[in-house]
């Protein structure tokens, strides 16, 4: 791995605990795998807060055969969309999963949580060619890199699910009539009786 993705021996740099590799996507040719950080490295910026977007998450492309890092881009996660029910309660937002649409375009799932309110799930599309290569940058400072622009595909609160939980898996299902694709997502119940393991399938349609 690139050195900046290793846990650092000094405070203020490197990955945050439990905010490291969270998303994994294989390119259609199976030669490249993209690995997404859940949150920013400490030197790259803060984790998201209510009303405050997070620092850039690094997405790194690895050569599958040799394991070498090939390229890296930055992705900016949203602010936590809802405040907790109790002031000062726990909140977070981060990248939960990624999935390649084709050789360059990627779906990015952001999963947020606010104590007493629950989860928020938003799905974005990016083009990995649009972000500048950050692989050689030990720290990401504004103006020194170009993050990948993102386009909202779906807010899960508007998709008719009975509940929103800790969704953090995505894959393509079988082809659907009319050229649409089946997008399957799954949640992790964290071994908690208050959560569920939920599978949901959607018809994904390309838009111009």
C-alpha cells in the first residue's frame, strides 16, 4: 500500500480508527480493483459533521495481478444530513461501498447515521477520470488537487423501503428487460437485535 495509507506512529496523520478501507470494486476487465477509504486521512481533513462536509476520501486503484497502486483520486463526502435527537449525540457519514458501472464510472454509496434519528443513504455517480491523481500527495490541501465531481443518483429515503439500516454492500444482479440493470444492496445488522440484514433490489436505468 502507499505509505500514507498505513497507520502512522505519530498523531495527526494516517487513517482514523475504523475509517479505513470500506469499499471495493473490480473493474469490468478484472485487472484493476478500486479500494475506497470510508473517511479522510487525518492530515487530509475532518470527518463529516452536521452542516459540515468531510475531508476528501482517497480512492486507490490497484493492479490485481501485482498488487501495485496505479492511481488515486479524492472524493468529497456530504455533511451529516440530520442532527441527532439528543444534542451532542453521535453522528457520522462516510463511504460505505463502491461499484463500477463501466471501465471509468463508479457508483458511490454514502451512509450516514445520527443517534435517535437513524440512517441516511445516498447514492452518487462519479467518473474516475475527472479527479486528479493524488497518489504522490502525502496530504491533500485545497487547491493542490481536483476531487472527482459527483452526481446524485438516488436518495434511499425516497425509494419506498420499509426502513433504512447500515447498508454497505452493492453488486449488479441479472439484466432486466429494456436494457436496465438490477442493482442489489445489502445492510449489515452489526449483530444487533435493533438492526436488520436487509437485501433490496432496484432497476437501475442510465440517464443522458
